C-alpha cells in the first residue's frame, strides 16, 4: 500500500504546528496537546467501528492493542505528568504508532478509504502527541539503562498477560484474538515486520522479542540527539557570554 501522500501531509502538518506554536505560551501548547488527544480518540473510535461493521468479534476489538491502550494513557500522562507514563507513551506507544504507519497491515489495502484514513490519523497522533510533548519541554527525555529496563519489564508483563488472554479466547471461544500481536500465525500474514521476526524465531510470543533491540536503538538515538543538543546549547551560551 502506498502512503506517500499521508507521509507528506504529516511532515507538512508537523512543520505547520511548530511554526504556529513557535512563540505560543506553554498553556496554549498544553491545550493543543489535549485537543490532539481528543482527535486521537475520535480516530480510534472511527477505526474501531470499521472493524466492527465488517464482522470482527467484539472479543477481538477490546482496547488492548498497544495503540488502543495509548488512547487512554496519553491524556492520563498529559494530566498526571507521571514520568513512567510519559516514558511509556513516548518510547513504547509512540514507537509503536510510528511502526504501524511504516509497516502497514494488509487490513488497509484501500489507501484512500475512510478506514485507512482513520487508521493513519489514529496511529500518527499516537506518535505525534508524545513527540510534541517532549519537544515543547513538558517531558524531559533522559534515556538510561534503568528506564530501558523498567520499560522492558512493563512491556513483557503486559504482553505476557495478553498472550495468555489470546490463548484463552482462541482455545475456549475459537476466535482469533491477537492482542499485542503475540500469535505468530495471525501476525505474520498481515505485517511484513512480524513476518520477518517470525522467520527468525518461529514461536508464538517469543518472536516479538526482536522488538526490544529496536526499542533500545530508538532510545540510544534519542540519547545521542539529546547530548548533541546540550552541546549546541553550551556552545551558543559561550558565544553569547
């Protein structure tokens, strides 16, 4: 599926937002983030509805996928300002949303359908909101070994519980539940990234462990960018002094 126009529109939107809010107050920026969280929720509901009307079982449509969970965690993180929540929505949910629009599921074969549009808005906002939240200084990004381990434990715990739920629903109700995409034979056919992971580790749940090195690489990149920005600020301060 070709999403080039979606990507171009996203880049333009980010540029427009940064330009519009360049001199805005933090209060205005915060309200805008809450507005985006509302848009995120609406897009999620619309996308959910399309799956429902096509006949998917309600047991496969519970808000238990990573980006579904993000719909609730993002406003909670914005309001409570808890570091662990903000780290989770930035590093885990944001990365998951970005991965979803890069390696698109075959469910969205019609590029310009409302189903695909709602999917893209939903997942892009899951990535965009934590990104703006950090750029605007509401969440200081300080990647560390400790934070990486803490996030890893959270992801493994949540995905482990949901894998057991998948096994129960699949076995007891004979319904193909696949929350967190832990079932290899259900995930690989619809997503090229999962197909690749499943080739390397042909076991349910465990094939997803390849996502952890991706997380660590992402955090490392953020760490390097943060260090470079600190150096730039120091050099600028020295020139002004």
